[in-house]
C-alpha cells in the first residue's frame, strides 16, 4: 500500500477531509453473452469490498473524531502508453506552463501539468472540437520529450474526459476511491 503522507497529523486537524484509497484494477473475462452477469458481478464485488473497507477505516476515523459519511466518488487513474500525436491540431500552442487553444485572442481550452498530473479544461461552447485532446496530447508529448512522467485522473461519470485520455494514448492502470469524512458535530 502507498503512504501519501503523515495521515495522523492531517486527521487530527479540525476540518472535513477526504480519505483516498486506491487499488489495482482487476479484469473479468467472459463471453459477450454474459456481459450483464459480469457487470453485475463487478458491482457486487465492489459493494462487498466497500463494506469491508468502511468497516476497517471506521476505527481510525472515529479515533480522530470523524464520521465516514459515504463513499464520495471513484474514477480512473491513467498512465501514458504512447502519445498519439495525430490528434494535435495546428491551433495548439505552448503558452507559459501549459498548452492552449486560442480563438480571437482568448484561451478557449488548455491542458496543464501539476506534480505529474495532467488537467484539461475547455469552455462549454468549444467542446467536442478536439481542442482538449489536442492540448493534452501536446502536453504529454512535451513531458515525454523532457523525460517527465505524467498521469491522468478521471471521474467515472466524466465520459468526455475518459475519451480524451484514451484518444491521446493514456491507459487505465487503476481505479481510485475517496471516502468523505466529516468532523463530529458537538
């Protein structure tokens, strides 16, 4: 298991927090006619795994005065396989510490790297035009060229972001989970 930092100090502070928990992806292989059964099996596995995890985390959160309210969210952790430079548009430019798409002098989409994690944003009316994927690909290529390892997190509901990651050449290597913890109110 990975230790992110000294959790005792963080958990003893007087504010709400989120506890991360991450584990390797497992694979289910089945015939296509069994797809529904395989998906339901995965959901049942996750539910029992989360019940177990909640039971094991609870003594720690209780000790520090927290209440674990619920599983906050889960999503995917991606690592770069091979950068797909074919998606980089001519309009993508390097601007300060990020790659951007500018229209009429305004940034309408950008990708930036922070501590190895790539983030991307595109103004709503400019989405679905390839700008996000282009900026992410250009940034991933730039990072690869300078030997900087990058990764990509994506919420399970953010299908557009998942498509960007996969289009650019990232592959899912893990899932990540967060539990929301609140300080007990006196």
